[in-house]
């Protein structure tokens, strides 16, 4: 499907099925590179955010979503491609870094890129510690980071559910954050920036902060 056709078809469906409430769209810059950093409660998140954002958003997505067998698998893969998703193998550091390089290319083209800093979906509803790739992208590209909170997708499509069900979903966009290229320790600066991003996501979502990485989901 062409990206424009995919979006045109899915936007009204999403509004009807999920009674989507969108807050803070004005915080998303209408042009230039921007990173949308969101919490992750459901497979639905990466579909929904590009549909309610005021501009097209490319997202990282697990490579297996693009290769699942059957009609549903092919439909999922083609829809993700239509929404601008970028496949990334899980559990492979070099592949993940290559995906971040691809994301950096998207940002350098002046486009919007979405990422879930937690890495995997939360299975208990808590907000987990973010991986520092989001800060690496922000500092390498100079792009602002818009924190995003998605609420209700874990009820609409819980982990393990094949299909979403009707329900109310809220998407909140926060004020952009900017991070300077560090003069000292790059690793320390990336960690601090990522923690600041996660704190803002937590304010928007109201989730309990776990304070650790989502290791359980990372291997599933």
C-alpha cells in the first residue's frame, strides 16, 4: 500500500474503533527533524502514534513483524511499511546500531522518527528505564525530542492478543526537549538525557517508574 493510502484508510478506522483522544499536537514541530519518544504498552502503539501525529512518523519495529506468515502477517508487514516503519533485528547490538544509523539518516533528511526507549512492551504497566539510543540520536542529529505518552492501548490490545478490541485510547504529546552535544563524558550525558526524557514521559503517562530495564520482555 502507498503510505498516503495506508494513512487515509486507517485514520478514520482508528478514530472510530478506539475513540482516540489526542492532546498536545501543537508540540510537534511541523517541519524539520524531530524525535517522538514514547512509552510502550502494546503492539498497537507504533501504529497509533503515526496515525494521530500531525506529520508522518517513521518507527523502529521488530524485524519479525515484517516476516510473519499468513494473510495477517503480510497485512501487518505491509501496513508497517506503509506507515514508514524501519525493521530492526532484536538482540543484535550491531544490527540495532545499524538501525539507529538508519534513523539518523531519516532525521538528517528533516523527517520525524519515533522510538520506544524502553525497547519492549511493558507487561505490568510500569514505565521502564530507557535505552540510551534515543539520546544518541538527539545529540547526533540536533533534533528536538517530543515525549509521548500512550494510555489505554494495553487494554485495547494486551500483550499476546492477536487482534485489538474497541476501547478508548489517549495519546499525549509533550513539550520538545533539546540536548547539547556533550563536552565531557558522552556516555554519561546520554544516560542523563535519556533519564530526563523518561521522566517527562512518566509525567505525561502517570505510570509507576520501575527504575530498571525491561529485561523480562527483552528476551520475548
